[in-house]
């Protein structure tokens, strides 16, 4: 920048912050204004300090116009964050209580259901469809609230339904405690359909 | 003879409490991030586009109130699958409560809501620990 702040040639204006003048004694702001209007006087056209200030003004002007012409491109994650916040705002809060000695702690019920569906999807022979988690009434009122898990699944054609269901039940109870920190006291599994393992997953109804 | 130093009183505002809480919560292992509400998300969106407030600590996902010597902090966090949600919530409550109390002197109650559990990618910190545990130390063959 051509504005010289080290010369000590500041001028007080009505008690405001002193204006730093160029080495030639001109006010850089006025030189910028003249350069923007292409109205440089004789001194400003010949003075190297004013010429440098004018060049700064033109460079800044080009930069500003170039940036103003660029389309705004927010980071890709911003839209996801905003949409997530909008959806969260629209949905009523659906939360499960977590046991904590430090104060209220809660877990989103849809998030907990997604975890349990994910666990079941990783079991061979079963695919989760829906998952409903309902808190049961606390027995003593002090411990964590146990929950009932009701899940609908589809089974691979030919698997032993009883043994796979038992395995899924065990996994859900374990996942409730280990992944969520919520005791699962009851698991209901509805096997609503069968699928052929050779059918691509996206084509299953 | 020197005059006695004047007593100093300071009041802590809720924005400060929120920023301290957000800073500490993000450092608790298992916290993938904070989930801002709609107003905070829109403000963050505007700030990122306009390039403002780059030197301020973020406070999205945290709501704080201060009343006298007590503060209430509500955090909404996101975690990865593999961290026990109950244990994580307790850890966040403990760590954030201690951090805010240590910094401000306020008595703090921390409320934690886990809004989401990320299933796709595992915790990068955990993944790095697993990889370093599996790879032999330098010089060992």
C-alpha cells in the first residue's frame, strides 16, 4: 500500500483519528477518489507516491469487481447442515432418557432405532425393516428406563427362522447395552417377508 | 504506603459459557461434532459465506444460560457407532462441566442430547489407534 504510516505526518481532524498523509503531503483517500473518477491533477499524475496510491486504488477496484462477479459457492457440507437443522426443527423431539448422575442425558429415538437396524442388517439371513423403541415404566423410578424393541424384518428364504430370530434377539439386547447404554427388557420380532439371496438388495420390496 | 488494590468483579455471559462448552465437548473422544439448531446453522451459513467471525470459537449446538453464579448448558452432539451413548453423554457432561467451572467459577449443570449416531464411517481417532496398534513400531520386523 502506498499509504505511509511511518512518516509521522498525521493531521488531526476534529479530534478524530489522525489522517496519515502520503510522503508528498497528499491525503491518500483523496488521491483514491480522484483515481476512481479519472480526475488526477497535475501533481498526482507526476508524483510517484500519488501514482502508487492510484495504482493501489485501481488494483483494489479490479479485485472487488472480480470478487463481486464470482458466484457464491458455499462449502458442500453447509447445505447438509442447514437441511439437517431444518428437518430437526420440523420434527418434534423424540428422545430416550439415558442414565446419568450428572444431569439430563438423552438420545434421539430415531438414531437409536437406526443403530439397532444396522446391527440386524449385519446378521446373515435377516434384514431389518422397521424398528420401534418404547420405554417401559420405571420399576423403582431411580434406574435407567428399560425399553421394548419391536422390529419387523425380512428373512432370507430357507434359513431357520427360530434360530435366526433368537440370534437377532440376543444381538439387540447386547447392542442396547453396549452401543446405546439402554437396557432392552423385551424384543418383539415380526418376520414379515422373505427374500431371495440372489435378488439385488435394491430390488427387494 | 500503597493503597489497597480495588476488588475486581467480573460477570460471565452465556456466549462465553457456550463457546467454552463447545470447545471442550468437541475434544471428548467419541464426539463427532455438535449439531446446531436452525438459527445457529443459518448464522453459521451466513458467516461462512461472508467470511465473518473466523477468529471466534464456534458455539453451534450449544445453548447456555447464566443466572447469578449458576449456568445451564445444553449440548446437542453427534457420535460414531462404537461409542456407548450413555457413557459418552456422561463423559461430555463431566468434562464440559469441569471445564466451564474451572474457567468461569460458575456452578454448571450440563444437559446432553445425542442427536445422531453415524453408522457409515468409524471414528477416525479410533481407526488411527487401531492402525497404530496393528502396525509394528519403527525398527521392528
